[in-house]
């Protein structure tokens, strides 16, 4: 179903009527390259990209991308890569570097089985990685690409085109989110794009004089909790799904923090695939949370010293201290109640 068909099908078409068709936005000149081995998926991706106002640069199978190092990337590269081999991984590394240098946006869809390899190859361009995405999730990704359009490009637009861009960005994202809510697999957690960015801030609990005192007197760092206790807590949280709808308790940020806290205490490393599983939400949703929490300073990417194509996720020092402090206070509260 195309964007136009969706708008005609629903009773909320007027919500997306801004009076400026995508074809009128010649001043934007956003180009997109699409690469996918599955022909029907290529056609679908092309339809959605054209409906969102992008101009096609190149469309073809993944082999075309791998063999086209000399070709310009365009503004956006939309790549479907569910299976990777050594040659594909090498090409992904080169694509990542080229995109970072050119300021191009990458949207890469993959499978759970290939996620760790794809994630390990893409560390320069700040890509959006989607895992077995629905059509709605790709639409949301296109809307986010438009929202992240480099400031230098926005300054080149006329005032009229700038307004059209903002409206179209909102339109594409809203359509994708409404489609996402209409699919049975969706809805396990509110999309990150709808969450309050302040949800991950560290500075909400202490401010003013307390912050000054913290800078003057460094408090001893609390110890991390016994990982067996954290793992037991995780199992107890998972047990709720046996008696209640799991969607009632979807809390991917906390579940990932708990898993990483236990791993840090165990001195073990956590792959992005493992962390997605620990989150309790679909992998694409988990990746959005990981990106948001990384930007907020809670998580960080750590390269594998023995294989640069692999990467792991860990708590930042500040997040580790916060988790340790939380468990110390939890234990103190339990002792006072006893």
C-alpha cells in the first residue's frame, strides 16, 4: 500500500493534507539509492521513497552496490542486507566510510542472524539499522532521515521549500507510525520518536548546591551488585509474562540496563543481538532505544580488540555508577524496612 493509498483508505486523510505534493519540491533535490536482492522488496522500497518525495539515483541488487565503489552515493542509501559474507562485510565497511565522508544517510535492514556483523561494520556514519522491518518501520526511517537532513542543506532551501520539508517529514513519520500501530507485531512499546527525550537524562534528581558539592568532594564509587541477584531480578521480571500480557510491562531501557549491569559485574561482553533479546521488544525497536540511550550517555559502543568487524555494547562509567548507586540504595531501604 502506497502513501497515497493509505491516506485514501483511512478516515484521517485530512490530517496529512498539506496542499504541497512531493513533486513540487524540486528545490530539495534529495536523491536516494536503493539496493535489495528481492525484486518485490526493491519495488516496494522505491514506491515508498518516491511517495516520500525522494528522487531515484540508483536501484538494483546488492551486487550493484558492491561493484559500484566509484558511483556517487546520493543523499540517502537504503540497503536490504539480510545475509552477509566476507565480501559483503568488506563492502559495508567501505560504504560506512564513504557515507560518513559524504554526509549521506544510511538505512540498512538486516536479519537477527546477521545483526552483529552488520552492526560491527557500521561505526562511522550513524546509520539506522532495521531488523526484519515492516513497511511501516521503513516509512518511519525515511521520515527520520528527512528530519536529520544536514543543516547546510536546509540553509540552501527557500523558505517555501523549508516549510514543505518540515510538513512532509511529519507526514511520512506519522503515516509510518499509524501503519505500525495497525500491525499486530507493533505496539509493544511506544516508538522512541514519541518518547520524551528527557527520559534518559541524568540531571533530574540532583541540582544546584548538591551538584557543586559533588564537584568539590568526590564520593567513593559504589560497587556493582552481585550479578546473581541481578539475573534473578531479570528472571522475576520475565516471569510476569506467564500471568499477564507482556505488553503491559514493556520497559526496554530498564531491561537493557539490568542486563548490562549483570554483564559488567560478571566481566562479560554483550553483543547488540543479545542486548536486543534482553530488551524484550522487537529488534528494530531495541536498536532505536540503544541509539537514544547512547546519545544520552548511558551506553557506549566498544570495538572487539581481536576483530575490528565486531562490536559490543556496554554501560558508560556514569551509567555504571548510577546503577550501582541504585542497588546500594535499594539494599539500604530493604535493611531499614527490616
